[in-house]
C-alpha cells in the first residue's frame, strides 16, 4: 500500500514504482516483478536502473535472449555507463558460455578498466576455464591496485584452491585475513583449507 500511495501522490517520481516492483522480489514472484518493472519503464523509459533490473529478472527467469536484448540496448543508449556491459556479460555467464563471457568481460574492461567487479568477474571466468596462471595475474593486479578491497585477495586464494594446493591456499587466506581481518568469508575459507589439510583441531578452534 505504501508504494501504491507514493505512485498515486507522486506519479512523476520513480521512487514509488521502484519500491512497488522491488516488493515482488521479496515475494519471490518474478513474473509479477517483471510486469511491474515493465510498467515502471513505461513511465520512466530512460531509467538505467529499471532497465538493468528488468534484464536481471529476465536472467533469473532463464529468458536469456530477451535479457541479452535489454543489455545490448543499454550499451547502445548509455555507452558510458557500466550496467549494460555487466548485464550483457552475465547473460553469457548464465549460459555457461565461458569463452563468450570472457570476451564480454574483456570488452567491458576496455571501457571501464578501473571497475573492480569487472576485473574480478574476468578472473573468475578464467578460473572456470582452468586458465589459472592468467587468473592469478588478474587477482595479483587487483591486490596491487586496490589493497583495501577484498576481491583481489579472494580470487588470488581461490586460484590456489583450484590448484588443490591447500598449503598455498592456507597461506593466501591467512594473508587475506591479515590485510582485511573483518572479512568473515576469509575465515570460513581458511577453515576449509585447514580441513583439506586434515588439521581439524585448528579448523575447529578458528570459530571458537
């Protein structure tokens, strides 16, 4: 009711439409969500956020070619904004077309070379393609350029996980914890490495 009232009181403002559509995500009714985002876009056709969310809903509904068209249009209309490039690459991820996904993330990075998420996504795709040396370089560069962000440390350690080199993985997760001690996931991953090394007591005491 709150968001419907907002729409009625301020029909030329996007906030009511945004909240009314987001509410359906919590209800897990994605077809209704899609309908509401489309209604919002009829009122605000230039709203980049609304278009990106519509594309994301289409991905979740496995309507990949429709999602791809949404993000292609976003790239054409807003070539200096990242949302279209991100969604376009994520469609390829969702199709598990990893070579195409890598190509799309690389295209996105040509446009937005400082985008941490794009760099991390490229590294993740390289891991999936078992191109571990290249992935390692991507994450090392992320650590060097963004030492206060978790993505580089996370990816760099996960490369060692993928090697099944648990001593190296443990070393990297410990380094990640030293750099970013408040990142809970790093402790979980350190625990997993200890378990794989059969160091159960150390893994157990990690969370005591």
